[in-house]
C-alpha cells in the first residue's frame, strides 16, 4: 500500500533547528545531515512498517550517521511525521509531542 507522507510543523521546525545547529557548530556537516534526514524520510515513506514501535502505534527510524530519530505514526492513507529528536531524549518526552 502506498502512503502519503505528512510532516507536521513541529517536525519541520525540528529539521530547521537541527540544520541551524550544524551550520553554527559544524558547517561542513550541515548539508550532509539535511540529506540524511531527507533520505530517512524517503525510506519511511517507501517502507513504513519496516520500523519498530516505541509506544503503541508510534514508530521510529534512526537517521543514518547522525544522532537523530524520526518519530511517526501510520494512519489509513498517510504517515504522520511528528518529531525529529536527538537519540538521548527519552521516549516519554517524545510522546508528549505526539
């Protein structure tokens, strides 16, 4: 089944904040990080059920090379991406965002 990817405003803000941090701290890694996030989103859209659950119907995918995860939920016809978070944030903190 094909799903549409819906990225919440909060998740878009997360992407902006992550790339801004890399621009300020490690400018040579900014574009690479952004690309890896986009690649992960593409993989989620292609194979959403491939990723494990971290709470009931919520799943997460790890961004390759960088310490971030993408939290999402699969609905009938779409995938709702609601957060992109650092690996050290707890699942409970992430669930407050959902």
